[in-house]
C-alpha cells in the first residue's frame, strides 16, 4: 500500500472498545493498516473568520486533549485486503464539528479517492457545523456534498458508519448520503442534536435502531463485527462485471399439489396452486443456494421498509451480483423504492442485477396508496428499463400483474416450474367478467399463465 504521509499511528491492529470511540480507536477497530493523508495548508485567521473571541484557545485545548489537528482524520487504509480512503471524525475535537479546515481535509481525501480509484469509508461522529465559523462553516456541507457527488459519478462506492453521535449536516451529507449506511448500536443519529430538539421529542426516534426501522440506514452492526462487515461490503462493491448474471436453477417443485418429478403443471389452475403452495421454495432459499456470501441493504431512504423485498449484493461464482427478491407477499411502496435504489446503485458500480419475482401483486390498501404505490412502481419500471448493467429475472412463484412485471427484465426473464405469470389473478378476472366462482379454474386456463404458456407467448425465455 502506498504511504501518502510519513505521519502514521503506531498501531492499527488490535480492536479497542469504549462507549464513544476516538477517531484513532475506530480506525484501529476496522483497519488492517492506515496511512494518514497530508493536511492541506490554510492561512491562519486569528480566532477564525468571525474573529470569535477565544476560538483559537478552544482549538488549542482540543488539539492538546485529542492529539489531533482537526475534527477529522483522513487517510488510506486496508480493510479486509481492500484499499480504501477512510474519513474518521474525532468527536473530542470541538464535538466533531465541521469547519473550513475540516472541509479542506475532506475535499483532499475525496480527491485522493477519485485519483486512485478507491472506495470511501466515512466513520462519522459529529455534532454538526462549527458555530464559531458561522456561515463559512455551514457552507462546508455544500463542499462535502459536491465531493460525494463527484465520487458517486466516478462509480466509486461510499460506505458510512454512524457512531455516537451523528447529527446535523454530517448526518445529512456524509452519513445519509452514502451508498451503504451502517451504524453502531445505540448511536445517537438524527438531523437534530440533543440540545436543539423539541422538548417533548421522543429520544428513541433519534437512534441508529430507529433510523434502520425508518429505512434511512441499512443495518446496525456490533463493534466486534464491524471490521468483517466492512470487509465484506468493500469486497462486494469493488468487483464490477459486464456479464449478465445467469438465472438460478429451480429448487422445486416440492409442493404437495405437485410432488417432485411431476414436471410442468397440466392446467392454469394447477400452476396457480403450485405457485401458492406453502411448501414451494421462497426467495431466501434461492438466495442461499445462489450466493456463497451476501450482504443486505434495507430501506427506501424515504421513511419506509418492506420485509417482503430482499435487496443487497452477493458473490456468485467469484463475482458480485446485486439482487432484489420478492418474498411472496404483496409488495409495499417502500419495497419498490428499495429495489429501484438497489438497481441504480448496481448500475453506478458496474454490477449485474438478479431479480426474483414472487408476489400476488402490489399492495393496494389505502395506506399503500397514501405512500405513493403508483409512483414507487413507476420508479422500478424506470430503473429496470434504464439499467446500466444487465438485469436477469427468474419468476419463482406468483407473478401477479404489474406489481410483479415491474421487476422483470424484458428479454431476460426465466420461470421455474413452480411459477405462473398473469395480467390479473384468475379470481379477480372472473369477478370482473361477472363469472360465477366455479369458472375461476377455466379462467386460469384462458389466461395462459403456465410456465410453458409464457414461453410460447414469448414472455419468458425458458424454464429453469
């Protein structure tokens, strides 16, 4: 690994544990080695741009107490064999606040990442912008946002780790703006810091766990697992491939209505029953069989999650494949938005996508409408249609109307013997046509929903 600066910490191997990690401690927790980047020179202004009385003295005390020159330590590190640029905030230095010199360091670090094609890992612990520098400090958020955007445009992954606390503009840029957002247990996370929230605010809403539940962060990771988790994410996100993902092999049929060896369904209704069977393999089984290891993202970054949509990145035959998999439930708007987020991220990173279709249809209750079901489905249609990397689809169960079709790749969709795909559920079709209940089975045949019908119609390429 190249060494950008002669100034290095003595040890970066043994994990260190404390209630609130210093910048050097958290680097030691995750990195195999570390080399600090040089600090850009800046002309000194007595007591800063506002001539804030006592500001120089406060900075001097912070430097003496922490041993740092600023509120962030930037450098190159190796994590699980992958070199990355690491940005570690020192909360003990004026609350990890962002000032102009912090902006200098961050801008230089992002530039180094782009120059050397390295991913960025931000270990965030900050109370926000530095009030002693006024608006000059606040505008550093624009500066950081631009650097993050340029790095995103360069196709380089960004991972953030939310430490205690992560609030203000640091959360709204370095934290929430990353491709993958991890958090330490119990960390205080929110745009509003503890001293500026409403008096009656629920503290539980400003935690890492609450942000994961709201879809703003992907996972809470224990300190002892953080190094391995980052190593896995870096390995997966830095392995681009232009080749489409092959469709998984079918794991069934194993249902009671279609025991093993029974082949394809004889009727449309038999296809529906097989797809709805509780014994049929589901998305988790397919993902476990397809990937040697995988890591999940969660949440739509708009306040919602859907456990019925599994999204993430995994390793298949030595290369990375992104996945978005329906789990057999009616897909919620948050599920579609999470899938769209996944497909777009995979496109930026040059990773092929696998989608597994299995839903009776999109959720259509009143709450789903209030959450923007139509717009969320449209977002997935757009993401698949404009995907920058190949998308492969396997229908593993129910293919219920547009809620299933949204995830299906045109021209690269396969089906299992345990699946069906239909413009509408046979029961609903019969109801719309005002047919009696005993016509549902015949309607299923007329809709031609069987896997072999889908091949004949040119809707799917083949049966796995």
